[in-house]
């Protein structure tokens, strides 16, 4: 199929052709081999992420646009070389020894919030994750621009997972007969750490081999959407309303302090 | 005005000088890049290049190029390379010796460990501003993740997640242990 050769005699409204289930939801795929999608050079999918569900870190071979169809969540985009600008604060003097031992200091790259109606743009090759911290299902419509100049591979959409075992514990549900072919392909997937040997991983991360083995996710049966039972703890600014509310309580706008 | 622009454009840049290294670790090696910022004509060519030197048994941390294929030619020594595709399968795991060429497709993750003689290579990248993403070290994707995402994703404790994030800072790693296993093709 040559780019620009869109000899389409008939256009159909498309439904998802197969899905992949995971612990915390499912992803529904439209058949990217379909003539119309091939003509446009795009592929499209829909994540349905349950409450406290986490889409594992992943990057793609093409730029991605995400539209939030329903719900709200947080997401992170890891751009290599960018600083970890979200940091835990220094411990206060009043903090007890016990609190100090319990507390955990972290720093990571910026985190964004998204809610229904938002568009999120993700550059090709940039790793990202998403988490449903809302009270309802988070539904994301995802467009991969496979024919974009940023993609120098072929036009097949590819997802490179940094964690988990996307091929395990996933039950593909073909809506049509030809959909199952893609589902079977998904079954072979693992995260990119699986391709490296454990000894090398232990060396480059400075951890023991058991931890390095966990990176590969061989026995992880949760799939690409996992449930964070206790809820995800990350560093992030308060929501706008909450921030103003707290500041008022603290006297920022009350004139108590100079 | 062509003679003032195209004809007089700078078309040469030496990548071998150790003093111009972009990444340098006295125990592990160095890495120099030339792209359209340092050599503007590369913008027309939409190509860039890099020169790497790894000392004996040193490791260049796992990484991928977000916007370019990388064509690697080993100029001296040898290196074990592991290249992984989107299915998490090692599409290459073997020794690359002096005079050999390896193509690393865009987005494929790769790790290099030099042999006993060290390894030097030149890489041509199919983008004038090829962007590298590392998986370990100070500027890595793992470091950019919240520790709780790491702990949940890999089913490890937060302490292990912290170690995973912060144990290593370097892109070029000194390895005292050397290679215990040889690659397979």
C-alpha cells in the first residue's frame, strides 16, 4: 500500500474489531489494516480504565493524540533529559523520628491532570503512563499517526512497554473473525526489559538480580492495565480550588500575615 | 548569495577529539554527537552522527532513539549488543566486532557492553537531531517515573523502587565484573 494511494470505493463506519482485557480494564482496537485507516495512515484505539487503574509506562513509534472521552485521571510524560521537577518537600523539624522513618522522599518529572474533553499530545518515542484517580471509568480515545514523519519504521503501530507483561493474562475478544489475528500477536508481547539479560539489568540499575528479574515481568499476569489497590501516591500540586481554599485558611488572602 | 551561504557552509566536524565529548566518564568512556545544532548543514541532510568509546567491560546504559534509526559501525574492539523490539524479544544478542555494521531500528532498545579490549564505534542516525532516551541513569525514563508507579508496575516495594531509580546516575557505567556470559545470535 503506497502512501497517498487511497483508492477507496466505499467507506464504512467502523466499530472496534478486537479488544485486549487486563486486570484494570480493556483496550479496544480498530483494525488498522482497514483501507480507510491505511489511507489516512493512522490507527485508533480506546482504553477503558477502571478506578485506580494504571496504564503501564509505554512509548510508541508515532506521535499520539489522546482525547478523554470520560472520567478524569493523571498522566506523566517522561522526556529524557528533563529534570524531576516534582519533589517531596524537606522534612519539617517537628516531624518525629517515627514519621521520618515512614516518610518516603521522591522526585519525578511533571505530572498532568486530565478530564473529560481534554486533548493530550504525546511525541513519538516519549514514554508515558496514565492513572484513573476519578470516581468513574476513565475512557481514552487514542490516535496514532503512523504515517507521521517522526515514524521512520513502517506504518504498523507498535507499543514498547517499559513494564508488566502485556501478553499475559490478556484475553483477546475478537468482535470479528479477522480481529483475532491481532489478538494472537498481542499474546507474544512482553516488556522491553525481557529482551535484556538479568545480569546486565542488575548491573545497569545497580540492583540485585531478583529485582532485575521483576523488571522483566515474566510472571506478571495483570496485563497492560493494572490495579493499584491502595491508590497511587505521587507528588502533585493540589487542584486549583483546593489550593485556593487552603491558602485562604492559611491566611494567604486574609491579611493575617505580611 | 549562494557562495556566501551554501558554498561556504561548514561541512566538517571532528568527532574523535576526546576533549569535545558530550558524555564522559573517566572509568567507562565517552560519547560525542554531531547534529544540526553543531553542524547546521546536517539539517539539509536530515542526518546526524555519534562517536562512542567504551573502556574495557564498560556498559552504555539501555536506551532507544525516539526519532531515528541508528547504523553502528565498530571501529575498534568489540562489544556485546542486545537489541530488543516492541515485543520484548531480543532481535539481536551477540558480539559485534571491528569492521561490522549493526542497524538499530528507531525505538528499539539497545544496550552495549565492551569486551576486554574496549569498544569504539561511529553511529549514523537518520535524523539531524536524533534524540536518545535512556532507561537507567540520571536522565532516564525510569527516573522520571513516580516511585509508586514503579513499585506498582514491577510489583516491588517502595524501597526497591527507590533503589531502582537512584542507584545509578551514569549513562556510561564502569563494570568491574566484566562479562560473565557471551551473547547469542
